[in-house]
C-alpha cells in the first residue's frame, strides 16, 4: 500500500493525471555511460517503486494480445520479474507463467542481468510485445509496462547489439536508406501513378502536407492512399507530399530499442520540414502521427498533426464532401492502438462511418480497450512464434459481430488483418468507404 501511494505521487508520467495522453517515449541521452536498462539498478527509483506497487490483479495479462496468442509474454509476470530485482528473497508469485512452459530461472538482486536465455526474462518475451499499451490502459496501479519493455530493448539493441535476427535487416535499412525495406525514397509515391501528386518544394507553400508513411510502399495499402488523395482532390484541399524527401519517422527503430537510428531520422525529417511552409500535417498512419505529434517535439519539431479520419470528418462537416449513404452495408470498426490508446482518438472514425450511413456494430473490445492487430512495436519483424496469431484472434472477434466489413484506419492494421486466411469479412480503410459513398452520392 505504501509503495502504491508513493508511486502515484512520484509517477513517471504525471501528464496522465491531467487526463491527456502522455504516451511519448522519453528521449535517451546517447552519450550516457549506459544505454537502456540491463539490470534492475538501471531503472530510476520511481520506476522500481511502480513495479513494487503491482497488486497482481492480472488485468494486464487478460488484456495482452501476445499472452492470448500464446507467445512467451505475460505482462504481469514481467512486472513481477522486475520486482524480484528489488527483493533479497523470491517474492511470492502464484500467477500464470510466461506461455511456452519456461521454468523460472535467473537470480535476484539489483545487479542481476535481467534479459537473456538463462536470465529471468527470455529475449523472446521482450520481443513479443507489440507496445499496444492495453496492459497500461487496464492497470489499476497505472504501471507503465511499455516503458519498461523499451528500456530493456534499448539495452539489448544499443549495448549488446542483440536485436532479433529478422529485425536486423529492416533496422539496418532504416539507418542507411531511411526506409525499412531499403527501397528508394522516390518510390514512396509510386502508388499514385496517374494521380499527379503535388510535391512540396523547399520554400513552397501548402495548406496540408500529406505524410504518406511506410504503407505507401505496400501494393494493397496504395489503394487506401489513392482513395484518400482522390477525396482531397474532390474537396478542393490544397495539399502536397514531400516526395523523395520523406524519410521513415523512425517509429519502428525506436520501438525496437534503436534510439540512435530514431533520433537520426527524426532530426533529418525535422530539418526537411523546417525548409517547407505548410499549415498542418495529415497522415493515414497512426504510428507516423504519434511520432510526429508527440515524439518530435522533444527534438524541436512541433506540428499540428491530424489523422486522415479526423480531417475527412472536418471536410464532411464543412460541406466539402457530400457522401451518399451505404445503408445496406454492415461495418465493425477496428481501433488502431496508436490512434485510440496513444492519442485518445476514437470518435472521428466512427463519425465518418455514421455520416455514410452504414450499419455500425461494435466488437466486444473497442475504443481505448480494443485489441491490437499484432502489427505494432516491431512485432511483425521480430516474429516470435506463439500458439496462435494475434490478427487471427482479432478477426475472430470481428466475426462475432456478423459485420461484412472490418473498417480500418492504419496501414499496419490493414496488412495484419488482410493477412488472415479464410477471412469472412472484407478489410476496407475508412477513406475507401468514404470515397465509395461520395461516388454513390453523385
Ligand atoms: S503493450 Fe500490449 S503486447 Fe506489450 S505487454 Fe502490454 S498488452 Fe502485452
Ligand atoms: S494490471 Fe497492473 S497491478 Fe494488475 S497485475 Fe498487471 S501490472 Fe500488476
């Protein structure tokens, strides 16, 4: 009780008590003698206190998609393993272990190595996390599991060079090519062939800078972006893209613990943006939105950033888009973690769906309590095997609603849910549905 009360007073994210999302990762001083957390003593005292405040209620475990998929991660056990570093005796823990049947191992004390094949936390436990924040959202003690995971990952990546094998390629490409697939930056706009996408030149001016993100390279997601571009044209929006000057925001590198690559990409993008004149940034990618809106300010980049669903709603309400009604269509909306939980935005996508007259049904887990698609935190590139796949679980939840369409608002969600075999429902971005309604209303 004492630890709990003191933890709330000294909470590492006081912004949460002001009712606003306080979800940006803290910048790491890359000149510090030790990078990230390797042992309990590497965490600050108020972080350690927060782990000791865990009441073992298990709500984080119930919410965790990786645990549900039988990957070797249980956020409750993870916090208890961090507590073990504080205690001279093994703390009592009668909860579920990490899935996969690994016996408890590793020592106790503030100076033990926390992560390793023979340590308390297996590396696969660390890399299973999608950084979805469902555990944080549920925790009655307001413990910050994701911060703990990223601190441990930073040590693995920056101190030990121990990234998961499959993540080495994308992170190396991010560092060298500014893009996780190593493709030319100019190819980001290939999806828009024939659309005559305006590119914002240095010293040029536009009302809306459209940030394309990593999804622009994906053939399927190109359809969603084409729909968005056509809607912007239809509404007469003055917009442009950065073209070959848009680098990855660094979201993937940062979640995988490679803070050095993230900071290099952030600084390069901020320098590019400083040479352009624009009103606000609009993006269809919640991961890019989160980095640009919440994480770039720590490096001097401050922008008004909107998700495309909020911007499209604004255009509908201003009468600049006049959608018809798709009244015979039944839709369930899957909230992206980085939009709903990280940024508190749950209403605009639903309001757009309501404006086009679809019959909207909610999944049992929705809004800020929605279940992750499995696509965040570098989990798809780490690819830790489980007993099931997270997107399969999510699509089964969607199927329970009976909806014929799962509406999405994120390129990662689109890719993960489209990849589910034997899907009963179609996956459509909200921009695609809105374009269909606008064309039906003509
Ligand atoms: S952030 Fe999501 S995946 Fe990671 S431990 Fe928490 S609930 Fe599990
Ligand atoms: S939800 Fe919070 S208090 Fe409950 S078991 Fe998880 S970490 Fe502990």
